[in-house]
DNA sequence: AGTAGTATCGCAAGTAGTAGCAATAGCGTA
DNA sequence: TACGCTATTGCTACTACTTGCGATACTACT
């Protein structure tokens, strides 16, 4: 099923703005930001408003073509939905980011499913904590 | 060790604004917002700026007296640090929030410690997913 | 009590989005 | 090709913070 068909199946329309956002996210590095996407698009199409970019990221997410994750408290990161899902470990001491395979997180997922009937999306928000390096350092320097 | 001593030990000072923020968070319901705290303080002290409240929440967090958690993408929730730690499960379909004991999350913590040397704070961000009720419903209605 | 040093303050501007609104433009149908 | 419905757009204002700056006021020291 191509883009137009997928859009129409949800009562959505194909617009220039929408395809530019999709194209930009496909060309962007993994974990890019909405601001970065808007900046790139506005280089060629300065009339396209940032709010349109935000709205289209949401629309493309509803379509299942893109997703977002949260690596820190402030900026949402966007990427295409077809890259392999993975979790993130972010150190609150040094800021380092580390990817972890979903398989490492599966035991927790299984437990939440069993105990709470809850199907978690453990790729959505990074897990914050203290990394190996920072843990091995005596105090905080 | 009392408040002033704890503050001074970190080169921090005791100000009216700071004690008002601490008092407000102690009187507030669990999982309150910075805006709510600012609003309450400004009823009695309208000259105190919201940015001062944000900065003091951070300072009191560095002192270990308060903490914050993220239940959704937008608003940070604050509470005193001495309440029992717990995780949160938030349903992206119906928005329901559920608390889970840290013990349920401990197997994942143990695994991340062992496999990655990473000490996670699983209480910091809510785990998003689909709750039991929403899962049992056929499509999405 | 008086003073120096600097943490903290109020204020204003900036950041990363979100939301309401009237104008525009896709899309199904004729 | 033309027409009507309404999804989407650009614009503006708003939310929830964050940051820079010069003024203020805690603290330690005398
Ligand atoms: Mn946080
Ligand atoms: Mn999110
Ligand atoms: Zn680290
Ligand atoms: Zn639900």
C-alpha cells in the first residue's frame, strides 16, 4: 500500500507539506528533532510554518510511518518507524546515551503483562540512571 | 541535619522564596505541578516570580528533598523525596495512570545492572503502553 | 555592627511545542 | 472540468518551562 492509499484509508490527505516532512525524516539522521526538520524544509520552502511540521509529524505517526522517543526532559526525537525498535539508557551524571536491544527489556515487559495486564512500550522513553563509568567513580568527579 | 545546615553544606542559601517552595510542596497533593506551586505561593506573595519557583524546585532536588517524575510528555510532576518510590504505568489509549511497586520493576533493574552496568531510576519516567481494559477491547473503541 | 563576595532574585526574552481560527486546497462526486 | 465538503494550512497566541542580566540580599568574616 502506497502513501496516498494509506493516508486516504484514514481520511487524511496528501499535501506538499506532508510529503516534505516524510522525505525530510527519511533523509535525516536517527533521533532528529522537529526543529531540525522544520529548519531543513524552510530552507527550500520558507512559507511552511513550524506548526505545520509538528502537526504532520503527528499525522505520520498516526499512520505508523514515524515515531518519537524521549531521550531527555525537553526535546522530542523523531525517526522513521521501520528502524529496529530499541531502548535507551541515559546517564544523568554524564549525559551519555546507550541503546539496548528490546530483548534486554523483555523480561520487564513480560512481567507487566502478566501482573498488570499492561502492554508497555519500553522504547518510548529513555530509562534514566547512572552509567557504568559514573558508577565506578568514587563521588561525582 | 536541619534545612539551613543542609543548604550551607552545598554552598546554598536559605531564602524566603526557597522555604516557601518547600513548604508548598509539603502541603501539596502528590504529583503536583510547578505551576500549581507557583500559583499558591503567589496568592500570598505576588512578587515572587514563577522562574524563582522553577529554580528552587531544582535546588531542593539537588538537596535530595524533592524529586520530579514525568507522567506525560508535557508537564513535570513534583513531590517530596521521602514518599515511597513507585513506578507509573500510563495508558496511551485512555490516559489512565496506575502506580506499581518498585519490586515489580526490580527484575529489569537487576538485568540492566548486570548486562550494562547501568543503575536505572525506573521511577523517573512513567512507562507508557496499553492498559488491560484498552487491550481487551477489539479495535480501538 | 559593618563589609565583601557571591548565591539568588525579579524581569524580560528565548525555546519547544500546542491550540484556535479564518483562508486555502485536496478529494469524491457530478 | 466544476463544485462542495472539510482536512489542512499559515498565523497568532498561549503553555511550560529555561536562560541571561543587573539588582538584591544571604553568609562568612572582621
Ligand atoms: Mn526528568
Ligand atoms: Mn511521547
Ligand atoms: Zn555517566
Ligand atoms: Zn487504557
